[in-house]
């Protein structure tokens, strides 16, 4: 491709994803961006189902990782090693990009050479039918919509980064993040600390196929992202606190939800009009601070949905408070995030780069034959 139109390498990490890959990969193949402008690489992270076979029907390259699952950070890094694009686009296996997603990435990086990375958002029409799924995906969409512009973080669900920059900062941290956590957020922090610019463009969208349960929400908010994110922020200091989900309204809302809950519990054991008034006042302030979100939900799903979401939204902020305490506790007791035992053992042996060649699991790479990949004829 020309210097003005970067060639894209789209990397999809997948584990036990045979059931959803047809939808997400078909969405990529329906892209408006001409085929000679991009390649599709699927990294099968030690799946035991038909993930690799399904991927081979759509992908230009399938990278198969053997052994136990290694996590999305490791899988994405192996995908980058097998790629050739000027810009690397990461798409989760459960995301169906819009037809214009890749074209928007291409146009953005061509028009703005000063930016190093960009990411988009889930759309406002998640296919998951459940109430919790609808709420969770709409919350993500709203947060990214409100955070449009210069960003302090990165998101790998539908995000892109210049190859040279990705290599220069060391890629995803697969030492610390051996399962899905905040590996993309941590990468974004390193990008910003190195002086690179990141842009959030909420017009770059994809539909999220995941069906959330309440257990999924709590697990993700706490162990998956909340506690590790807070631990990372405490490690880095104040500058990391001004990212998408931890701006002033979010911090105030978290504090007010906890104040309301504690005051209400206190009133149960020590009946006191002051405590009741305090709980009611805190709850009213929570509604006031989040009125923009509730108006958004009313427009998208109606008044009934917006009202029904309020307790679930309060639970979200309550769990944020638990994450703050959990992250603070880990930071106080352990200091910096600890390496997994296997990575720590390699570090003790003097291994300074990851993955060391002798420690990698076997990797198999399948490339689409040229006669079946006529779309590549115009590729560099």
C-alpha cells in the first residue's frame, strides 16, 4: 500500500471460539476496505474445539498455539510476529466489526500521522438478548462515546496501533497477564508514558456478541479488570487516574453509593432520621451525577429499561469501591504486580526478554494458498 494508505494486519485471538468465529470473521470479510489493503490473522490459543478449522475458512493466516492456553496478551503478540502490516488492528473473537471499521482505521492513520494508536467502541445494538448483556454493552458504548478524543489508555477489543510503535514499546505484557485482564490498558499506559498519542473514535464500532450474566459482570469488575486496574494506577501514581472509567464523576458516584449503602445499613441497626436522610441524599446525588447515562438509556431502550437499570448500575459502582480497596490492599502488601510463578522462574534465570525462544510452546502457522487467496495479488 502507499504511505498514505497503510496496509492493515487484523489479528483475532481466539480460545474455544468455534461457535462465534463464523459471525465475527464473516463481519470482517464483509469490510468495505478492499482485500488488497489488509490481511486477517487468527491466533488459536490452544483450543480443543474446531476453532482452528473454522478460522481457516476465513483467515489468511492461522497461528496455532499448543499446550495450555497462554492468554490474549501472548496470543496477540504471536499474531503480530506473523503479520506484515504497517498498522496492527486487534479485534476480539466475540466482536462483529461494522463494514466501515477497517476503512475508518485506515483513513484515521493516513490522515493523522501524529497518532500512534486508536480504538473504537461497542455499538449501541448489542445482539445479546439478556437484560444484563444489554446494560453492560450500552454502558461501554456510553463511556467511550463520552470519552471521544485524546485517550490515556488503549482497548484491544477493537483497537489499532502502528507496528513500529508496538514493537518499540514491547507489545503486550505477557509476563504479568496470562489471562484476560488489563493487558490492553497497561499497554496504553506504556504508550502514553513514552509520549505516544492515542485517539478514541467512537464512530469506529463493532457489535459485542458476549452474553453477560451478573456473575460475569462481578467477576470482570473485580478480579478481571477492577482490582488489577486500581493496582496499576496506585503503582503509577496520580497521572493514571484520569482514564475512561475513573474520572471525577465516577469517583464521586462510587463514594456516594458506598455512603448511601453504609448509611442505610446503619439506619437498620440504629434507627436514626439523620442516617436515613443521608442515605436518601446520597442516592439522589448518584441519580443526578448519572442523569446523562439514564437519558441515554431512555433514548436507546425506553424509560422502563432506564429505571430497571438503576440498581444494577449502583451495584457496578459498589463493586468499583471494592476494587479500590482490593487494589490498595494488594499495593500495600505486595507492592508492584507480581509475576506468575513460571515467568518469575525464568526471570530468576536471567531471561530478560519474553518469550525466550527455548521457553515458547510449539507454534503452528497455516497460510492460505495463493491460488485460494487471489485477494492478496495487490498486497505488498
